C-alpha cells in the first residue's frame, strides 16, 4: 500500500514541477518563439535576486552547456535539464528548490494551489469592453437629455423611444437587446455604470473582453425574453440584466476555479449575498408589500441565471476536472433549452402578448 501511494504521489509532484518550469520558460521566452536565446537567458539570470550580475562570458558558458543539440537555442526540454543540472545548482538551485518545496512538497501531496487565479490578471489585451458599452450608454443618455430635457425621467426621447423594450413593438426584435442603452434618470444610469465597470473590468483582465461581453449580452437578452413571458405588459429600460449576468459570472468563475482561487468561500458568499438580497427585496416589495415599483425584477433574475449558465461555459477554467466537464454540459444544455423555449413562446403564441395599439 505504501509503495502504491508513493507511485501515485510521484506523477503529481512531477506534473506540478513541470507546470512551474513551464511558467518560468514562458515568462523569459520574450519573443514567444518556443526557445530561449542568450539574451533571454541573461535577462532571466539577472532578474533573480543576486547581489551581483553574472558576467556575460558565464551566461554564454551556461547557454553552451544547456544547448545540447548545438542550435544556439534552448528548447523546453533543454531548459528543464539546465534547471536540474547539478553543475548549475549554484545559479538556479537555491531559488528553484526553495519554491518547489514550498508549492509542491512530496508529503503530503498538494491538492490545491491557492492564488493561481489571481496571477492571471493582466492589462494585455486591454479591458475595454465594459468601458465601450458604458460610453455608448452615456452618449445615448446625453443626446436624449439635450433633445428633450424631460425624456431622461420618462424615456420618451428619440433614442429612448427607438431602443427601449416595448411589449407592443415586439416585432422590432432589436429592442430585446438595445433596451440596455436606455436609462430612466441619471441615478439609474450611474448605478448601472458603477457596478458594470467595477465587476466587468476585473473579469475582462482574466477572461478577456469578448467573453465578458458575450455574458453581458446574454444576460440582457435573457432579461427581456423572460420579462416578455412573466410580465408581458412591462416595458424595459436599463442594463440591469447584463449587470446581474456579470455578478453571477463571478460566481461561475469561482465554481470552475475553486482550487486555484484565494478565499473562494468568502468570495462566493459575498456575490450570492448581493444577488439574493437584491432580487429577494424586489420580489418582496412587489408581492408582499404591494409596492408599485417599476423594477423589472424578472430581468434581474433571468440575467443572473444567464450569467451563471453562460459563464460556466465561456469563462476560462484553469484546471478542468471530470466534475466540471459535467457541470459544463449541464449548464449549456439548460441555457439552450431555456432560451429556445422563450424564443419559441414569443414566436408561436402572439395572442399571449399585448396587441399593437391602433394609432
């Protein structure tokens, strides 16, 4: 039994070491050609915390020793051999061995590496998706206010009346998406902008802007489709469906990157608390207190559901497990079924919806 346990630990240890070596190799392969030249090796050595730079002739000697096929380049296999070369331990050994012992100890075998997710944050490519959407929303709001000062409180300006979701104009299919650009009042706009920027940009820095926009748009469309069925006479304005999709997208990435994330339980609790509290408050005010609030809570709920389901599918998963593959398939099938049912309902049952007003 002890022999079997040792054999099971060895591959995991080797895999963790290999992942660590690969991260170093990629970091210093600055031209991303799959090889490390002398200059890149020099940059690598000088970046370590040594008191004095290693002379150039020593760098060239190290490169020559590591270049086993004499092509003046070091590939990944040669790189790993160089790191583990006993003749070079005085250069690399102290730093590498100390890190490996800390991150991938042999006993007990590591089960998770907290903080790996946080290392994925980057400003390249730039996180511009939410900024572009926010700028468009501000421009639309300002144009309506300039043309009709009262439109910002009633959504009757030319842009608002063209893009708002109107149940009496369901045949104008663009309204199922473009209502996100319409806001009723400056406070409504400010809150949505604040939340989507604060939540969207961190997601973009890890998962890239196009994934985040896909989730955002899916939440907006899901919000209007769900509202058309649950509240068929309600008009919609604002990006709340997309905003709630961003909230639950954070929940999705926590679920899929649980072992690679620092304090996942705390983060999950906070996002769940925000989502459940807001949606629960809206439902309570409407059905228990009977308050006449013009809040599309169905759009909030549907946007949140879409953000979770789509987020589980499109966001980056740093280490895929068998259970997460099952979650991936369940989420995509569920999303397709729900969206398909909502679209078919809108197309096949016109009598359910308000009829077009005669002008």
